[in-house]
C-alpha cells in the first residue's frame, strides 16, 4: 500500500497545439519510488529543469500524466481515497498569459487506480513581462474523511515547476530548443561557491549568448560565447550573486537551451 499520495506527473511531450490531445505516459506505473515525474526542482535532491520551454507568439502544449493511488497518508493516518480532482478552470496558477489547461477525462475527476491527464496549452502573448513562471495546481483529494485540498508541487511533492518563456526573436518557428545544435550542456561543480565550468557539446560552430537569470526572471549576467563543433568549456564566476538557484541559458537566433545552477557558500 502506498503511504503517500502519488501524484505522478510526467511530461508526455509537446507538439502542434491544434491537436489539443492529452497524451498519457504509462511508464509512471513502473517506478513506485518516484512521487512526481518529472520531479519538481529542489536545490538538494533534484536540481534539474523539467518543463518544456515556451515562446511568445508560438503554440505551446505539454501533457502531464496523473496516477491516483487507492490511499494516501494525511496527518499520520493512511486513508482510502475515491478520486482526485481539479476545477475545470482556475486550478492552474502562475502560468503565462495565453496558457490554459484541459483534462482527460473532461470533468477533471481522476478516479483512484486510474491514469488521468492534464494538458497545458495555448499561445503566450507579448503581454507577459516576466520570462520565468512558477506553476502550481490546486487539487482536491476525495477521501473517507471528506475532501482534502492540496496544491502540487507542495507537501506531497516538495519543490517547484518553472516554465521559461522566451522572447519571440529568440525562438525558432519550428523548435522550442536547440537540441539539434546543442546535444549536451551542464555545469560542474553544481552547487558551487564561486566558479563553475560550463561544458557544452555542440554540433555546430557559431556565436551564442550565455545568460544567467534568477527565479523571478531578472537577468543577472550575460556574455557572448563562441562555440566550436565538439566539446567546449568556459567558466562562469558567480561574483557577488547571493546564494540561491539560478537558470542559465545558451541561445542564438535558432532558439535556447536552459539548465539550473545553484550558488551555495
């Protein structure tokens, strides 16, 4: 019996928004030790950026698979549940203007021992002034003691889901990221106190822009970077940045890739 509510979310991909099809990923059933997949970002346990990026003026779509267990632990008691549900509108908060959601099943009631699906979709507009958004979904667990309100990410799955919104001129019309050009990017060490080395494996030679943002979307650093085909390295000095979590991006006119770094002294 599972001792915690398993709200297993997994990115099932994104494609043409016109389809508006929520795609379930049954692989979440194969790992009972993971509460959320992709797991929310946390500084200590899962410091990886999870959600697909969005672009102003371009369709966005992303499916989440929701597994509802037959029981969950609430205030040290294990309770049977009948379903989990979200409101058919207004349950999602923190999203960019232009993004909404729908459910499968359409009433957004997910019975115990079934896989439900939540689809984020829409076209972000130029009215958005931030480029980093923290998402949350308000839900209700229907149990033997009555409805129990929760928010995820939250107590049942600590962490954060961040959605990065790119400006239109930083997005390619056919792609949201630079996976066709950048096939690997990471920084080591991470966390770090002063300096970290950015390792990039590129399939092209060209000029890129390296930028660092705080979690509110404020740009803290930018510099031009020349990459060559193959393995590349350059150093980032955190300087006077406060301890905390930051997004760093590498971009050109074709798009952008993003990762997470943690400054800890």
